[in-house]
C-alpha cells in the first residue's frame, strides 16, 4: 500500500493534467506502480530505466515510450520527446534525478519520492529559465489510502509481487533491492 499511495499521490499532485507527458524514472517497486497509475490517469507515459531489460514490462504496464538511461542523457532524450510536465523519480540516484531536470518542459516539475544519499545538484539556470521546479513527496494519510485503493480497483492497477515463506524473512529483507517488484511474505 505504501508504494501505491506514494506514487498515486505524487502523480495527482504533480501539476500534470490528462494528455500531458509524465515520465517515471526507475521501473522497480515504486516505478512499476507509477507507470500503471500514470497510464490510467490519462498521461502520455514515459518509462526511464537503466538498460533495456525492463522495456517490455514497462510497455505492458502502460508506458507509451521508453528511455534507456545507459544510452546517454535521459534528460536530453526526454527533451527530444517534447519534454515532460512532470517526472516522478522512483529510483534514489541523485545524479540521474538531476539529469532529468533538462527533460522538463517549461513549468515542469521534478517530483522526488526515492532518495539517495548524495545531494541533488541541479543547474539553477534550468530552473530559472524554464520556470521548472523540484519537489518531494511522501506517502499520504488515511483518505489518500482510500482514494488510491479505489482508483486501483476501478482501473485494474495491481502490484507485481514475488512471494517468500515467512521463515525466509531475514533473507528476503536482506535481498529487498533485488525483488521483482514487491516482496511479500507468506505463512
């Protein structure tokens, strides 16, 4: 629920409207839900990830476009697609997030929901001359949970999970970063 509420809320408060381009950076535990929400909210959805291994799943989840950040600047590639009204950063890698500011259209907003340990270093000229903004978003409250769940049920948005027996909880926790896409413990 946490990943769903966080991505749902960040998208609906991003300033983007139906038909606008929204990019999702990082197609993992948060990102796979964000792509589904963005698609079902009526955005032109661009998935951004390292390598091509998640292109097919991104498109199946609703991405209209896919950018491989290993092929060059993802921000430049996004700008080449016309720019995005919003970029939702679901992978906590500050240099990758900062690169995406150049892919925002004027008045666009970079919304960080996954954090790295390094400062986010953004060229201030990109902010000033494009009237762009960088913001953060964190989860939501009980009413947001209800609304996110209702929207997910209405539109058929589902997390992709892998299950692990409860007696393997410690191993599952230690390997959480390797999960495809959410790890769930079962009795």
